[in-house]
């Protein structure tokens, strides 16, 4: 009988320990993970090449503490030199695709290097100038997110680099990079795609409303894609270089909905 009572006591003790281990979240039980991808794309600029060196992509999951506290590097970042002008027309460059703990994501930080960042100017003779990135080298380029990430969900953050606004000439040192970036979450935004006619000239496509100013160039086949657009109504303008003999083309009241792609009819530039 004593052995039977001892057995019951031990059984109850072990069961209690297992139950406490399963239910106790005092040490911070896992919330699960969310998959996060960060992609870089580019609004066009008046250069032949703009090379920037990506050294790291970091995240901050709290808005508490100082601005320099709480940053974590993401795993598997695709570091190296990228030509921003190769990313026009809807082309994106995957910087990182990884899993992080679900929960609040406060900011993303893009850390750029300076040793291999250069600007190449087009002309009869190509000229190359150093591109200094003082702010991005010292503290990283910070982009506000402010979003709750749900477990088992996937998020793609698109960083749209505006080269024309970001690269500034200096009289003594060539060029400085003061990044201007538009951030969008792919799942919370839509896209506009289309084409121009004729395709003999490259066109600048501008997509605008009261709060958004996005742009892209057409590719060799006259096609364009503009991604990461918040839901809303837009004006789309296609413009070619002066002296081409072609007209601009405008499409008004283009309605973009979340998660949807709007395909426009061909935009004619020759008055047909």
C-alpha cells in the first residue's frame, strides 16, 4: 500500500512539473515567427550608373530607449555593390529574406558603405565620381515601419530609392548621397503596369496623387511597372526626352486597390 501511495505522489509531482513547464510563459513564450523580405527598387535619375554598397540590413522592434539602442542585424543579408539604375522599370533587388519573431516592427535600417560607392555620368566621355554616404555610413539609413507582424504571415517591404532626389552634387568632393526612400509593404499596396507606343524612345512614367509621387522608366520593349502604391486614385503620365518629336500621354483616375495590379491600355505618344 505504501508503494502504491508513493507511486501516486511521484506521478502527481511529475504531472505538475510538466503542466507548469507547458503553461508558464513568465520567461516570454514564443509568439511564432513571421517571414520578412526586404527589396530595393529605384526611381530614375539623370545618371548612367549609381553604385551603392550594401553592408547590412537591421531591424528595431521597439520604440523605447535611445535611437541607437535595440538594433539587430538580419540573417542572410545579400551584401555587395548594387547599381541603383539597374532597378528601374519595376525591377527589384532582394536584400534579405528571413524569419523573425512575430510582433511589433518599429524600423528597418539599411547600412551603406562608402569605399565602393560611385556615380558614373553619361556623355561623350564617361566620368566617374566618388559617392559619399556620410549619414548612411555612420548610423544607417532608417526607414519607419510601425507595423505589427502576425505569426506565420509573410511580409515584403519595398524600399524605393529616389536617385534624382538622393544624389547631390558638391563643388569640391563630387557627389554626396542623402537617401530619399519611399517605403511600402507589398501586401498592403497595389501596382500599375502598362506599355507605351511607339517603343523607339524610353519614357519616364510618373504615378502621382496628393500624397504619392512614384516613377519608373520603360524597358527596351516599352513596358513599365510601378509597385508599392497605397490604395487610391492616381494620374499616370508618360514623357519622353525633348526633341524626340513625340507627345506626352496622360491617363487620369487610375484606381489602385490593395493587393491588386492595374493593367493600363497602351499609352500612345505620337498623337494616334
